[in-house]
């Protein structure tokens, strides 16, 4: 029994080390994004249920498998956006390497997209909790929205400063 536990522990450690090696700085934000996506989905379903209970006369409110499936598809689209950001990072890093330059911070766009999506999910969770009728501090939503805006500003500036920009 003890050997099985040790093998399981070793397997989990090896998988985590491999993921850490492959994802680098993206590991924590990506893990946080997955957690926030699950929490958003759950709070969205709970909010729909609460709306159905409080407004039984309105058939447009309440949980719908169609809307649930659209939510899942949207979250899969998030992963595609992260892939685009990571791909952009790789194109820039490998492209400028051909000219003998080294780019520090090799994961900017993938990281920026992931952080932006985490903040988007957090904002959605706050909205869902409000839809459930729970008191939500107004400053919490403003703070998350402000951070999301800051990520937008930084990423916009980095995109303008990207190598090969014809606007210079």
C-alpha cells in the first residue's frame, strides 16, 4: 500500500515538474484561469437557478443547457486566445533571434492574455454572485475592472513597441 502511495506522489511530482518546465511563468496564471473558469461556470448556473426561483413567471431566466454549452465553448475559445498569445511570443522571440538578438521575458503576450482572461472571469464571478442576490461590494468589481484595464494598457503599449512595427 505504501509503494502505491509513493508511486502516485512521484507521478504527480513528475507531471507538475514537466508542466512547470513546459509552461514556465504561465503555469500559475493558467492554473488560476482554469480554477476561475470552473468557479464562473458554477456561479453562473447558481445565479440562473436563483433567477428562476425569484422570477418563475419569466421563462427567459433560469438554467438552460444551450446557454451552458455556449459558456463551455466560450471558455474553450479562451484557451485558443492563449495559444495565439503564446504563438505570438514564439514568433517574436524566434524571429528576432534570427538577427542575433535575445528578447528578455519571453512570455509576455501569452501571459498578458491569460491574466486578462483571469480578470474577466473574476469580474463574471462577482456579477454572478450579485445575480444570486448576495451583497457584493461595489469596489470589488471596480478593482477587478481597473486591473483589467491596466493589463489592456500595458499590452497595447507592448504591441505598439513590438519588433517590426511599421509605425516607427
